[in-house]
C-alpha cells in the first residue's frame, strides 16, 4: 500500500495547490479517505477527513456534507465508539440513498454492517451485507464485491456456529474467485489472509483431527 499512499498524498497536494474546492472534495472523498480506511491507516484517514471538514466549512452542498458525515462516523466507529456513531451512520445512509446512487454506497454500507456487528447485531449486519451485495451485483458495481463477500464470511464466523463453517469457506472461495477475475491483488491478499486464519478454527471444530 506504500506506493499507492504516496500517489494519493501527491494527488491531495495537487488538489490543495489548485485552490479549487470541488477538486479537493472529489480527491478526498472518492480516493484518499476510502483508500486509507481500506488499508487501515486510521491516522491518515483522520488527517484527510480534517482537510475535507475544513474545506467544506461554509458550504451548503448537501451531498458532500452527507459524505463527510458518513466518513466522520466511520472513523468514530473504527476508533471504538459505535454506540452513537452506528445509528448516525445509518441515518446518513438513508439520506444518501434518498438522493440517488453513490459510488461510495457499498463501502459505506459495509462499514455500517461491521458497526452493527460491534453492537452485537450480527444478524442485522448480515442482512445489510447481503442486501448490499445484491444491489452492487444488480448495478454491475463489481469492484467492491470481493470485499463484501469477505466481510460476509467474517460476520458468519462471528456467529460461532460450527455448522456455518462450510458456508464461511464457500463465501471466501467466492470472494477469491471474484477478486482473481478482477485481477485485484489487494482483495486477493486480504481474502487469503482470512482463509489462513480460518485453518485453526477448522482444526478446533474438528477436535484437532
């Protein structure tokens, strides 16, 4: 992820130099913040979010404020404050959905589902992920499908039911197949790591045999 982060830093720097707010909003919202969240670089995500918040101050463009609100709550959930942030993220998603499609839809919904799981609402989280998968596939937005499937497998595993293990493995295989079809090395690496972590669980469920 190192080279990608350098490119993003450069793009953000160029957008700031242009002194054109909309260019900066696009760069931060559609590239810099999503990427840093995906790679787990929370400190960098907070920095980019602060740039977006500062640039948005005084603007009345509702869609960008909704994006900012979603990112704010996702960062708070990641920092360990899901109780208030998950409901706020859900409300922001409802408003975004009412305004039409967004390229960030799948990402935001996946974070919402994981937040629900943190609150112990695993079944609702699974429903959100399954619905998001259906919508993404129906729209032909397949780029995020491998990650949605990977998260679905994680949520199934968290239910701690040995009977679900075959479904977890099948879901990860589907995720890997989709990622390979896309030639998406970033997704394949994440999925492979989850598959490797699954092996001790399989051993435990089989009694070590």
